[in-house]
């Protein structure tokens, strides 16, 4: 009789454990807070300001450079357009690339990025990360910008060179030749 009681108690504890774990698994992710990564609706408004750090440039041989880098994002004088710029500090001084971020459809996460030289490409915000890809005659560039709730910006560029194949479909291969990545911190005022 004591053995039967122990089995019943064991079965009860196992079922209670399963109910608790099943109930936890059913908790929607939206109810859990994430301290590091933001919700997409905050982009880009909550991340305006200046960020700085180092940009690591790597290829198949390893890290080839660490470049001091600044990033700034601010509103422009046009509605739904933001200015963002990257400044790189090298031997020959400061180089600055200025871009414009255009909100196309904020609800769907659609943006466009342009520069003053006529380049324009689309970007998509997915889970707080702004992804963009553009294709030139001989290169494919993939970029991502990710702002975090702890005032950080993760930035990555993946550069691929295209190689045309001689197959019947005229496909194009691309080989990754360089990765640039940075973790920048927001400057405090």
C-alpha cells in the first residue's frame, strides 16, 4: 500500500511538473521584456544622436584594420527623412559618408536610403534591425544596422564580388571577400 501511494504521489508530481512547463511554454513572447533589443516602432526616433567606436575590417586572412568610426543620425528638414552619416578616421584625415533615410511605410518597415551621388536602395526593418542589400556591376553589398536599448549600435557590411558562370542558366556566384563590423556606443551629453 505504501508503494502504491508513492507511485500515485510520483505521478501527481510529474503531472504537476508537466502542467507548469506547458503553461510556461504557452506564455506569449510579447509579454516578456527584452532589456537589450528594442521594438521596431521605436526606430529611428528613439536612437537619434551620435555613436562612436571602432570599425573592424576583415577578410579571409583575418582582421586587416581597426578604424575609429563615428555615426550620427538626426532628423532632416524634410518630413519622414533622417540624415545619417558615418565618419572614418584614417591616415589622410576624416572621411564622411552622408546618407538619407526615407520612411516609405513605417508600419511595414520599408525604408529607402540615398546619398548625394545618386545612389538609392531599399531597406527593411525586421525585429529592430535595418537590412539593406545593393548590387552593382561587380559587387553585392549587404548591410545591417541594429540599435539596442543600452545605447549601442551594431553595424555590419558584407562585401561580395560577383563571378559569372558559364552554365545554361547564366547564374552569378558571389564570394564574400570582406566583412566590416562595429559595435558603437552612444555619446552622452
